[in-house]
C-alpha cells in the first residue's frame, strides 16, 4: 500500500493525508465516506476486496485550528520549486532575504526566497532593485492546499478536483 489518501473535513477542506489502511478503517467504522478511488487499484483481503480510496470525507465536522504551513528550508525550497528565484539554477541553493536583515527585512514567507550561492553572494547586503536583479516570482505564504495540489499533480491526480477551491 503505497498511495496516500486525502482526508477532507465535512466542508470539503483538506484535513490530512493518511495511508490507505487508515482510510479503510475510517470508512469501515462509518467515520468517513469514499469520494474518489484510484483506478485499477484494489486492496484484497482473504475474504473481501476493497477499491483503493484516493479521497475520503469525514462524516462529522472536526474543528482543527489552522496553524499554517511551517516555515522551514524544505518547505521554502518546495514553494520555489527548487530553483534560484533570480537565475533559475537548481544547484548550490541557499536562502536569501529579499530585503536584507540589516535593512530591516524580516524572516518570514514574504521576504525569504531560494537563491543559488552565486546570486546570493552577488546580491550581498542590497535589495534586488539596488543590484538590478529581478525576481522570477514574488515570495508568498503558501497554504496547505498549495502543497497538496503540488503533490497531487505529481502522484495523485484524483485529488485535484477536491483541491481546486
């Protein structure tokens, strides 16, 4: 059982990603309903066969406080697709403050980008405007749905209709 299962709250907002085993247990206990399955995949036991769930929805609303996406190196590189936001290089990546800390720049989603070592050194303690370096994309704070949609495009296309909102 390799494929993961998207769990939606009663209002169709994403809650979690779980294993197929956990998803089947939730459906057998009548805590969730299967909304979508993976084509041509099934889970077989000695006496039964189950369609392989791709997306399930909880039968009761669970109040889960939104904590946001954790700001760390892995998530920052994932948001920027593993590319330097100045030149597009995928090698020797570092983290750069768009507005340098010495000039009052904060360490947050909207001021941090992925940059290759060469561009980071060339930019130094200046803003991109002062060095004539243009950003390929502007930094933003991603949501959980952003990362789930990125995963879905690569490994679980069945999730995409449920993440479009």
